[in-house]
C-alpha cells in the first residue's frame, strides 16, 4: 500500500512540477504557444515555481536570450563554454551575463503581470531566496499535513524535474548525443532519454527550428507528454490558439527532403549546403516571414531551384523544400 501511494505521489508530483516548467514557464510564458485562462496559467506556472525554478520573469528572460544567442557568445548556458557551466554554473553568473535592464527588455509582456513582478524582476539573490524559501515552506506543509510518503515522493520527483531543464540546456546542445532533424545554426539535438524525463523538452533541435510550435516531438516515436496535455486542455476548452504545424512531417517526408540529418548519416554523406533556420528568433512567425523574404529574393542558397521533388539535383533544392514545407506550415494564430 505504501508502495502504491509512493508511486502515485511521485507521478502526480512529477507531472505537476514537470508540466509547470515545460507547459507553464516554457511553452506558455516564453513562447506563447497557446493561451489559457489566467487562473489556469497561475496554477500551471506554480508547478514550476514550487520546483525551485525561480521567478518566471527571470526564467523567461534567460530562455529568450538563449534562443537569440544559441551556442554563440552571449548564450547564457551553452556547453561550448563548458559542460558544468551549461549544467549548473550559469545560474550563479546570470547577473554578469544579463543586466537587469536587458532582462526586463526581454519580457515586456510579463512585466504587465503584477503577481509575476512580485516574485522578482531581476537577477538579485533575493528573488532566488524568495523562491527557495517558498519551496521549502511548501514541502514542510506537505510533510506536516500528509506525512512522509508524499513528502519523499515529491522530493524525488522535484529533484528529477529540477535537473531536467539543465540536461536540456547541456546534453541537448552536445554533439555526441542524439540526432538532428533540422539544420539550425546551433548545436541543438533531439535526445530521447532527456525528452522522457523532461516531459518532451528533449526534442530540442525541433524546438530550436520552430520555437513557437506547441509540439516539440514531431515524429511518431518522439513522445511529448506536454503536447498531449495541451491537446487535452484544448479538447476541454481550456486551451486556445495552439500553435502547431498544419501538416506533420513523416519519416518519409524527412528522408525525401533530406531533413533528417543524424550525425552518422552526415558523416557518411558530407554536409551539403543547406538553408539554415535563423535561430536568433523566438517567434516562428518572424522566422517564416524572413524565409519568405529570402525566397522572394532568390534566397542565399536555394535560388533558382524548384521545391525539390526528389530529382536528386542537390541539397539546396532539398533544403528549400524543407524550409518551405516545414517552417511555413506552422500556423501562428
Ligand atoms: Zn537550446
Ligand atoms: Zn524555448
């Protein structure tokens, strides 16, 4: 009986905190991949806050900066600056990497929210201390009211959830892990085991290619429980304006258009010129408009080709097909 209770509390805690980070902090607040009622937004985001994620404004400001500078100078947590730095070191130097003024410029939308402002609008130790204190008090209340089993199960789930975005930041940007579906300008990868413990966020290369898309796992084996939850909320009438592709790429599409480029394949077939997706954008609508403008001008690498219907003419036309099919198919409502 204790074992069953433990497992149930673990799963409930894992989903509450995990979705708080992935659905709340990430897809809802940072990328605006969907809309939910305000009361539900606070409930979802509370799961992330109560898992030591810090103030939502800080988290979102850091993550938007990551998308703008991925794996370049200025990326707050790229493993090109060291694995330990990407895993946890960056947390202690954010004040040097992003001034409070820069942080606030990243989040004009969240600065309108008084509750989020109360939780912190800068990288000061006080906002981290406030989050830490509230998280500890919440767990002590859990222990006092419900006892050891829920307390321990929650503590273990919280530990896993706390480290899962750090694994996304580090492992999912390292060349010797996972595979790449998209030729983004960074080193982002899709890594199955990170996706499993991070509620679907490990399909990170796809996320960098189409940041606003609510769905990160695009292929049939890419399990994305956060997106499944979004679909359930939508069915219940609690989520609207979900940003998603009109047409899902299939394995056949990807092989036909040359979009799947796992590293082993890349080694067998030397990299071909490819149309890269600008990754300094966190808005897929902006990415799509830039790609359209480039196509209208003949494009930097795709000009003069058709849309690459498998005539073997070369990667440029194949990449062109990839860009138009997959980027422009994202609907931004
Ligand atoms: Zn990333
Ligand atoms: Zn993101």
